C-alpha cells in the first residue's frame, strides 16, 4: 500500500514551511438524524517547475493546541487520497479539526481537498467536497448566501481560523430581503474552527429559505463555510464563501 511507504511523524508542533494551504473543517463521528461522518483527504503535487519529490506535511490541529502530523515526499503529479484520513493518519475515533498542508519547496505547488461524507444511510454514502484555501487569499468578511432551513433541510455554519492567534468574529443572519435577523460575536481559537449547528435555531428565528450569513473578523481575516444537509438522507451540499 502507498501509505506503508509514508514517513510518519507525530509531533506537537509544525516547522516553518515554504507554502501552505488549509482545509477549514474535518470530522469523524456521529451527527444529527442518525448520520455518521467520515473525512477523505486528497493531496496532490501539481508542480510544473519542480521535478524532485516535494516534502509535504499534513497536520491535524485539534482543541487545546494539540497537533499530529504525517510527512511524505510527493513526486511531480503524484496524488494520494485516504478515504478515512482522520482515523488512518491520526487514529481519531471521534472528533475533528482544521487540517493544514505545508511543503518545503518555495517553487512547488501543492493542492488539497476533503470529502466529508455520511455513511449512516442504508442506500450508500452521501458527501460534500470541501476545498483547501490559501491563507493569504482570505478577507475580513465572508458571505454565505442560499442557506436553507426548510423543505427538509438543516444548515450548519463553520467559522475557521487558520492563524496562529485567537480571533473574534461577528456573525450576522440576513433574511431574503436583506433584513438583519440577529447577530452575535464568538471567539475562535488559533488553528481551529467553530461549528454552529442549525443556524436558524442559533439565532432563535423560524427557519426560511435562501438566508445569508455574514462573518466578519474584528481585526483579522477569516474563513466561513456552510453545510446544507437533508434531514431524510443526510445528503449534504457545501456552501463556500461568495467571491
């Protein structure tokens, strides 16, 4: 197996890197309505000007500053994909965290993505793609349009902090006419994410279709995403922030 050839390291911190992307949220464990979630992680070397293997490190950041890392060399155009990565790489039975992918060659180009999928359905898996993000592309405002809490749907929102310091963000819910239906502030620790389950219940409002959530960093950039999940099947659609 490809995984058998990995140089595996479990560390409490990650070294400085020439490049980095982050996957804003990963999870393994049970969810609402009988759903059972797993995370597949795919990492690829799409470098065009670096022909030697690129040393690449995948790090899971969990609550309390705990980290675990897996390091491997990736040859040009090589792809590695692990279906249950939190368990296979990091021996996580239940839990999750933000994942960073870093590399040591400034001329290399590494990409990553996750598939967070529900196995708790008798007819098969349902999943959603979660792309990786470059920290330098983030803004201080993130907008999530088209969120639904009706028609058999529920919506969860994640706020992700890839920075090395804690941040505070302001979360605002707008209805379809743009009217503010509620807002509050939360703190997000460094290298972690906060999940807001059932965003309409979190704002104590009746659910409606096509809501928009705005997430604003007080003194930093921020990432936000949402998952619109079917209550009957557990099928999920990922909503990335509007560009």
